[in-house]
C-alpha cells in the first residue's frame, strides 16, 4: 500500500439534542459505538439534458443535488449488568431510541487525518439485521442526509 493514502477508519458521533439539527453549529456529540458503515457521504447531481435544436450532439447540465440513501450499520453491544462495556451499551441504546423515534440529528465523522464531516441525518427507523448463528448481532439505521455536508479540512 502506498504511503499517500490512509485507511477509512473514523469516529462517528451524533447530536440529537440541538433542534433543528444544524451541521457545523456546535452541539454536544456522543460517539456511536461499534459503527461499521456510514453509507456514502456527500451530494451528487443528476444529469439533466439541455439539448436544443441547433446542437449536433446531446448537451447536459447538472440537476438538483441529492444524497444517496444512507444505512448506518454496526455491531449491537449486548447487555451485561456492570460489565466492561456498560457505558458503550448505554450510549448505543440512547442512539437507538433516537432512531426509533425518527429524531433528526447531526452526524459527525472524524477522519484520521483530521478532516471532519457533519451532515443532517433523518433516521427512518431502526432494525436488527437478520440473525445468523455464524455472524455478530448487527443493526441498521436507514435514513436520508438533508442538505450539504459541512467539511472542515485539517490545518496544515
């Protein structure tokens, strides 16, 4: 592997206390334990045809931007009364409750190089993934990103 790239490991946290959610507006963020995937982060435009009768080939412009559907995925922390992961279990349960209530929130992703991405996230519910005796117990929170991603680049 080249030295000019880094692994995509990151810290994912959320703030559902600030309403309405405002990316880049501060807030109190709580780390979401054991997240394994965030879905793509950002916005893309659809190509919109703008060809007119005098054109000799098709012409395109950019339509409105939209974010892809998001699926936050992770490993469920089991309950152990007073166990070593009690704090992480509690934090995860509060996040799950916010998702079940479909409470809008700001998601913050902190990359190893210091870049930070924040975006408004509207959860559409919570589900435990299909059980399988060979796999870890997993969760999925489907939702949509609303608006732009607030990007803070690392300071050189």
